C-alpha cells in the first residue's frame, strides 16, 4: 500500500486538481495583462469548494494519516515526540526575505511544485476578479480552495520547535496543504523527498514566473 504514497507531497490529489491549477495559472496571466474578464472566467472554472473540503478533511491532517500507514504497513516505527528545543527568537522571514525565497523557488511550493503567489499578489488577484469570485472567509469552507494550493506560506523543513534553523537554509516556500499537512514531522519521518513535479519543465517555470512578475508590476 505504501508504495502508492507519493514521495513529493503528503497526500494524493484528485485528478481535477491539475486542470484547476492550469486554470489558476491562466487567471494570473490574464490578470497580469489587464484582462480582468479573462481572469474572472478562469477562476470561475475552479471548484473552490471542492478544494476547500479536500484541504479541510484530508490535506491538513495528512501527516498523521501518513505516519499511521507507514507504521502499519512497513517496519518504520512511529516517530517519538521529541522534546521541544530552544528556538531562535525570530522565527519567520521578513517581507523582503519572503520574496527572495519565492524567487529562489521560482514561485512554487518546495514540496509539491504547486504554483504560488505571495499574500499581497493573491489579494491583488482577488481585487481584480472580485471577492464573490475569489472569496476569503473566516473559515476553511467559506474560503476559495485556491488559497490552500496557491497562496504562499513559509515552512521550516526541519521543524522550528525541533531545532530547525530560522534562516533561509531551512525555510522554504510552501502551499498551505503541504505546510499544515506536514505538521511537526521531518521529511525522513514522512518518507518524503524533495522531487516536486508540479512546474518541472523549464517552459512552465519561465511562463509562470513571467506571469507573476506581470501581476506584481
């Protein structure tokens, strides 16, 4: 069973997600070109509620489920809860460092390769297509699911409360699903590798970073 677990992100994603990711990228491209109608059309093609349900019920709990499978079907022992270690006072990167990290990762999730926008650009996109098309509510299920796949967060590869450094050698750009799904575990404990297949081809990376640059400007 565990041979079917993906090694580059925490939980399998429904096939429709690939189509919705392509629609999201097209929406960003349209927005950057000043085509608000096109951007709204492509966002409207994404089933945001389906993604939100997947995140709420599956993705954010993925680490615990994955650990349970690895423990049950392999010889991998359940990881012991490590003693919380002393942390550096400054935990997360500042605004300038966040952009530098996103540029380093080519504006994609370090774990799964999902294309990312910073919070600023995501809200700019919302302003272009309208909050009715791209809502951000107070709960997961009143928020458009694109947020959980495409709004950047920043994660400590080695968990911060387990001694991970609070600098750019240990901090990566991540989608919500991978960041919150990974929880307190290490890559090794989860059987993960850094082999993102989302935007793997050069042409895709180049067109995505160009689209993000146009939106930012």
